[in-house]
């Protein structure tokens, strides 16, 4: 789960997994289009989900940065 990533390595791994899944979904949508299916609604939903996940990823990255800054400041105080 992206939001539970508590270090950069986990965060990056989740990002790679989500990117791979998005590419797979896009390939499946392309295959459906080639078979004559109207995938417009599904594509719009996929874009909305991708946008939301991208924002979530950015927020998790920012949280990890702030946590690192907090640790550094705590060490300076001690």
C-alpha cells in the first residue's frame, strides 16, 4: 500500500508496481479498443485513478522528506 510506505525504498517499490499495473491496464484497454469496444468511460476512470495515485505518491514522498528533516533536527537538538 502506497500510503503505508515508511521509507524511500518501499515508496519507490510501490511506485514501480503501480506504474507497471497502469501500463498493463492501458495495454488491455488498447486490446479492447482494437476489438471494437468503447473504452472511453473506463479510460476516464483509469486517468482519474492514476492522477489520484500520483498525488498520493507525491504526498507520501513529502511526508518521508519531512520525517527525515525531523530526525535531523532532533539529532541536532540532542
